[in-house]
């Protein structure tokens, strides 16, 4: 049943929505039938007309601790009053060093240095630049090639778009960076359909890296970047043994391995980072989203000691890495990050997600016999539900599902083409999981 509790007072909405060109949005369709939000608390958003919407998407993979956490907003307000901005080039603030230390403590041993930026896109481009620079200063300047993966997503910068493998994100932007190649996607529906957790089939997809090494030469390849779970493309968990095999091959050939954990970081898969879940330590690890619970823009790169230390040479007055952003380690973002990490620790949200994983998986798998469902994948507190596309309009059924969820079922979900993605905050209860699944079933039937 739809929620019938009292609604907040509706707010004023501009009569003209034309000026705002919205990102990754079907703008014309949106402005004909907007999905406008006015507030949020715990597991729910509130619409401008006062409806209460259960959030099955953590906003956009961000709000792992739920919405409206006063501990975070109070920390941001207190910091804004004390220090609103500080230049990150040649100056620093104590909170940035404290946050870096705490993030490094959560990471696998050896990833002891943090370079801050403002988003997952910036984090990916930062990691790629560090990889290229590292080989330059190590006397291996021929290592200029970057390897991504088909169906991978690493943000919207030129570097991240180049190594990314979602066709729709690439096709408008020309040749992008040269010297880039891609591993195959790890998904085979025929052999992996309706998998809970890591699919048994697919370790061998990592061996394609050997083929690329033979094609291009190991001495030309700087880095490989992959997501431990490809989220934006529709939730594709890494097959069992896949990441370990990639690590073996990259180490064998002196290639850096980068994990993009912008989505998987901070509890999404039941651990601080997916690297811990899989027992694989990359050379760099990117993060964003959950680091501040979405309350302030922040991203970063965790870097191995050996890489960081290679830059610490030459005159001490000289800049070691000519890279950074005006808002790197912004005071408000650092305050949000510290408060967020306190909540994760004090409420044991990573452990909570780990404990809920099997119950969440069972609940989502109950949808497998709904009309048009062709596959379901679950891992951590994340799931992808593939719907059979309309023959004449791929993606239209998923878009209809997005609208049905919001307008008719008081539900927020993510969609990727004709895939419905569920990724609720880690505070979700078993009853709320049941409510989400009930609503998703109605969405699927409405779009059949």
C-alpha cells in the first residue's frame, strides 16, 4: 500500500524549468512530467507535493547512512562558520590530514596515502595520471597505454570516458584518448543468470589481459582499471577468482592495477572496500560518493606507498605532482567525511550490510517470475533486474519503470537501459526491503 502518513507542506516550484540543462537526464521528458524532490530523512525522500518516497537507490549510490543525518549537517555548519575555504595548494587544514589517516586505516595494508579530489570522475582521471607519471619518473616512459573494460564506468572526464566501456557514454565525443584498449565484460547471461553474489563462471575473462599484453607489449601498458562490481552498467559482480587473476597478471608484467570503488566503497558490499571482500590489494583505489554520505562533493585516490614514495625525490621546495583541484580537501567536505566515518563506525553499518546480504538477495530473487524478467544479479546490498526490452525501443521499458516507481508507487530506483538497479541505504530494515520488493513487483507488472 502507498504511504498515507501526513505530508510536509508543498514548496514553490519555478514555472519555467527550461534554463537548467540536467545531467544524464532525458530533459524533454523530465520537464513534461518532472520528478522533483524537496526533502529527505532516513530511508525516504519527500516530493515537492509532499509525497513520501522510499529510497531504494541511496540517492545515486551515495547515502549509505541514510538521509538527513544531523551529525553530518551539524559538522558541515560548524565548519562553515569556522573556516569556509582554504587553498589546497601549498596550504592545508588539520581535518584533511585526519580524514586521510582514517580512510587509509580502513583500506587494505599498503594503501597508505590519499589524494583528494571532488568526485568519482576526478578520482579516475587522477589515478590514471598518477599511473602515467609514476612510470615516467621510474624510467619507463614507454608505458603510456591504459586498459579499461567493456561496460565499465569511470566517470565523465576524458580519461575516465576513454577507459570506460559503455557505448552510449562514448559515441558523441570523438576518438577520446589514444592508446586505450579494453578487456571484455565479465557477463554471460547464458552461464551466469540469476546469480547471488559472485558468479561461478567467468574467471577466464581476466586472461584476456594476457592477449592485450601480447598484442601491445607489456612495456607499453601503464595501468588496468576495473570496478570490482560494475554498477552503472546494471550491477555486474566480478566472477569468482577474476580479480585475483587480474592481480597476478598485472604483477607479472609490471602493470599497475586500479580498483574503481566509487560505488563499492564504504560498505556497499559489506566491507569498507571491495578489495577487502576479495582479498586483492590494488596499486590504487578510487573512492567518492559514500565518503561523505553524499552530503558534500568529495572523491579521492588511495595510493600504495611504493607509488607515493617514488614521487618524493628531487628538491624539497619543488612540487612533486603537478595535479590537483581548487576544491581538493574542501573544509566542508572534510567535515562531512569525518562525521560520516563516525556514523559508519558507531552504527557498524558495514557489518550490518554484510549481515543483510543473504536476506536481501533472497527477497530480490523472489521477483524472477515476474513478467519480462530475464535475469537478476545480487551482491552486497545491490541488485540488478534485467527486463526484456521492447523490440523497437531499447531502454524505453526501463524508463517507464523509473516513472512508474516515482509517480505511481512512491519508490526511487536507478535504471540502466532496461535494467532496474536497487541499492538501498545500509540502514534499510528487513521490513523496508519487503516494501521495496513489493513496489518493484508492481513496477515490473506495470511496464510488462
